[in-house]
């Protein structure tokens, strides 16, 4: 442990953790299997303890390896962030920018914005993380995030772009068969579509819909894309962004006089990236594009 350990060994160690074998790790990293084996053996020797149990099915991580995983993943994130920064040409909007957004926003809202951005800056490469989990901007898991919640970290540059209006919707065929609810109490007789896990937004939404809880749902998924697909397929009644639901001739808004929710929308990035041309151009394009999508200032 007296000599510094290079990132290359940790990189191979992490690849083995992620893939489960030396051969798969070697393919992922573009190195040979013997080289991957030497890296793991060298890391174990430097640490003075084994990290894996060898078996016929591959390498099984022990407790030490599991404990090191989070730090190795943090090193990987930092290395990728450094690579994105180094790959950007000085003074030009070029290189790679990595951003995250919720699944529905990433699929239904961002593509035309990002396509327009790349037409303007063809040297820019864009990585999109479509996830409802909040990516850590401070640890540079991503450069920029579109969030439906107010950021609280002081180190972040954040711009509120407005609020997305939500309503309850159902497919016209579903309503023709099951009937149109007139009162909120009528929802109890319908197939409801919603999230599996609770969240601060759902708890706040229950002020408007006190009976909207997990046990009342016929369909449960933490993927908002799955919920949207079920809604469009006639599975029942669910929450949908009004900018997506209103223009869709297949969908009809229900209980409009009783239910209208809003999601505050923010574009955020680490304040250290404000001087980066690639990040600044992407940040500004997202703010402008999403402001044209949201419903309220």
C-alpha cells in the first residue's frame, strides 16, 4: 500500500464487478483477458487481500470488493467527466455533454430541442440519461440535469423554466366501456394507473386526490413511460402532462374541474461548468426549448 495504485487496475476491477467475468470485462475495456487477469491480481497484491472468489461461473466479489465498488464508481465518473472536459475544444462548442431528465421528458420533450442544438453545433456529442432517479451533479455523474424539483445545493447553477401542467386522462375506448367519472369519488370504480413507490410528489398530489394510493391502483409502475403506454393502450385512468394529453385524439381529460397538478421544472448544472462552451450552450438551449413547452411561467 506504500506505492500509489493506478486507475487502470481499478477500472478493470470495476469492469469485472459489472460484468461478472474477466473475459466480459476484457471485451468491455478493449483489452485481452490475460491483461485483465493481471490487473486484478496486481490490485489484490497491492491491497494485500483477495477481492474475488474464483468459480466455474466467473468471479464472485467478496465483502472487500463490494465495499470498494462505490469508490471505484466515483473514480469512473470523475474520469469520464475529465474526459468530457478534455475532449472539448477550447472556445468552441465541441466535445461531449452528458445530461439527465425523467423518462417522459427525455423521450417526449427533449429530442427536438437536442436535434436543433446539434444542427447548430455539429461538433457536439450529447449523452442522454433517461431516468426518474436524480443524477448527482456535484459528483459529475452528469453535466446538466432537467429536474422536476427545486435543487437545494448551493454549488449548482439552476434556472426555473416554469411548471408543467398535469391532468387525469384516459383512452376514449376505455371511457366508452367503463364510463366517464363525474366526481372524484367515481374513480374508485375505475382501473387507475400510477407509481409503485411513494414519492414527495405523490404525497402532495393526495391533497387533491386523497383516495389515490397504491392499494387503489390497478396498474403500478415506477416507469412513467410504462404508465403513458398503458394510458395510450386503454388500460385505465392515469396522470399525464397536458401538453401530451390534450393534442392526442385518443385521450380524453377527465375531471378537469377537480384535478390539475403542476410540476415545477428546473435546468441545473454545476456552477464550475458555466465557463464551458459545450455546457453553457446546452444549458441555454434546454432553458429556451423547455420554456416553449411548459404551461405556466
